[in-house]
C-alpha cells in the first residue's frame, strides 16, 4: 500500500519530506490525516493539509517554520498551529483523546496516540492517516476501515454514532453534506442506518450549535451537484424541522373532491437540482462565470409562501394565489433566524422569490411588449438568474406538458432579448429627474414630482412613448399642464 501511495504521488508535496525530517529530529511521530488522505483516494484536489503529531503540534510547526522561515500562526486555545508552505496551508495538531462537555462543542483535550485521535474523528473515511516516519513513509494507517468504506460509498462513524454525534452535533450535518458531496451519478454515498437512527435520536443536540455553523453547512449542501439528496436526508432524520421548518411545511399532498395538488417539497427539491444542473451547463457553455449560492437559496425558498396561500376552489381546484408575495415577505425572517446576511444577498433572494412567477405567468398569456418591459424593469440585472430559476421551475409528471411549457418559455426569452435590444429597459433610468421637474415648473420638493416621474415611467414601460428624453419631456409637459402646473418664465 505504501508503495502505491508513493507511486501515485500522494506525498509528493515537498512539505511531507520536510515534516518527516523535522519530526524525526524532534523525536516525535507525525502523520497526514483527514480530508487530504480521503481526497487522495477520491482523486480530488484538497486545498489544505492536516498533520497530526504524537506530541506537541505547535512545537513541530514552529520547528518546521524555523527551517523554512515561514510565518506560523499559533492557536494555543485549540493546541493547533498553521503555516503556509509553497502556497498550501498546513495545520499541525497534537494527537488527542477528547471528551466533550454536554453543553458545548469545546472538547476537553488530553494527549493521546494516533489511534486515540483517529477514534475521535467524525467518519471512518476522514480518519485515515499516512505515516510520515522514515521507516514506513507513506504507509496507510486505517484502523477503522476508512478505505473499505470509501470504496463502498459508506459514511460511518468510528465510534458508536451516539457518542460521535453527541460529542459534536455538527457532525450530523457534515455526514449529510459528505453524502451529498461525494455522491456521483455512478455511485451514491450512503449513511449507514445506525448513524441515521442516531441522528434522529440526537436531533435536539443541534441546539448547542451556533446558527452560523448550521448555515455554513447548509450553504455547502446547496452548492453540491444534487442538493436534493442533502435536504431529503435532513428531512428523513428530523433535522430539517429544527433548521428550516418552513421548508418542511411544503411536504404533503391534500386531496379534496378527488383533486390533489403537487407535493411542494419534492417539487422544490427538483427545482434546486435543476438550477444546479442548468448553472453547470451555462458554465460549461461559457455563459456564466461561476455557481451562485444565492440563486440556489432562491430556488430553495421560491415556493416557501405556498402553505400560507393555499385555497381550495371547487371550480378550479387548488390555488396558491400570491404565494410569491407571501414567500418574499418570509425571506428576511428566515435569513435572520439562520444568522445569514441581511444585505443585498438577502434582497436578491427576496426579489427572485417575489418575481419567480412572472415569466411563467407570461407563458400562459399573450407575451406583450409592455409585460416584458415591466419584467425587465423589475428584475434589472438579475433577469438572467430569474429566467434560469423559472425555467427550472417547470416540472410536471407529464413530459409532454414540460416540453410545451419550455417551448413557450423560450418565446418569452426571445421576446426579452428583442425588447431589451429595442428599449434598453434592463438598467432603466427615468429620462426625467426630480431636479428637472422642479427647475422646469419652479416647484419645491413635493409629491407631485413623484407623480409626474411615475407617469413618464409607466408610459415608457407600457410602450406609449419611447425610452428617450424628447418624448419623455413632451409627456412631462402635457401631463404637468393637466395638473395645472406652468413652465417657469411663461
Ligand atoms: N473533523 C471532525 N469533526 C468535525 C470536523 C472535522 O472529526 N466536526 C476532522 C475530520 O477528520 C476531518 C478533519 O477534521 O477530515 C478536517 O476537517 P475539515 O477541514 O472541516 O474537513 P475536511 O475533511 O478536510 O473536508 P473539506 O475541507 O473538504 O470539507
């Protein structure tokens, strides 16, 4: 095995030989551990390296830093030290036996052996180590069968899951995140049943986690290729009820007089996956620079207002009128609850949730220029993201219906391009400013100015006049005259 590891170049980074040498001189044993080892076997790039030392991690880091003249950052409270070597962050920690206080994620730490340290890690696939000892450089140390679980696609805790999750409940979210992230279309990663059962039992332990850490994990789940997998697991284990109960309320199908509606939870998850897929396609086609976490949040929350708007109308069946308005109003509360930013990111999500029905509604109607101009005006620069979300929102069990709706949707898209080329509404600026109205009619700041500007804006968006100063100025003058205003000096 050690030969295979060396042949594969897993330990080619110069820091490994260096740490090996300095550890021997210092008389301590050092190992590469955790995500780096896992990612080597998965053929994935790992951004940082964790070194565990049977002895003081800080002392070894300082000794390595003396050799390389690198700056070392020491975190005495955690017993860790970090240095940057040839562009890679390398973290050093002493091998420990840990026990946890029930009310905090902060461990009580004692020195221990490598195996003590591995036993206290989250999952077997994250508890593998490569030896950096000269005698067996590159040997895999894997007492809990991490390599077997990695090959089989299994997420399992080294200890009884009740202990591992109770020690640090964040690991329940990490298990789900790893299952979603490591799964590929060819091979799913599954969390072993006893672990899932332990999560269901331990869900109340989530209360010791900070909301920020929870949100960080949710963000990572949303950024996976198929986020639905993570959210289904969150639901299955009962964790979703604690984290995002509003999402769970989308579950279920009610039937009245033989008429049911779609399960909005499944639909939402399908939309999130489709957004992720379409983003990847647009990136591959060079149409998009990178994935957008907030677009994924918008997809996750797009129908969040549905339970609050649900009605049964005997004539038409189930309706969700105004769910986008209710949903948009719910977004700030959800962001606040999860301690997520309440800045322009939240406003973007709120805007997309509020507008997500507009392009689809256009599909059913005749696509008029003025409806398209209004949509462009309201969405502004976020129009492309909104269109992606709406396209992903077209789901139905009937494939013919999906094809028909997508074709109609393409017509809306073409019309958007056409109208934008003609009228440049996307970054609309009213050709008439408040100052200009005041100067022309010699009036002080007052409501009438807003009224005149609104009239001009509506006229442009409705196609009554062109989006240019001359026509806007003429309308301003005739409208102001109808309000009894006189041009100064006349
Ligand atoms: N770890 C743990 N329990 C946690 C967090 C981390 O046992 N709650 C251990 C795992 O062995 C993990 C290592 O610390 O592999 C490093 O943690 P981290 O950097 O968060 O994760 P990685 O496994 O490196 O994965 P990635 O950074 O790719 O998400």
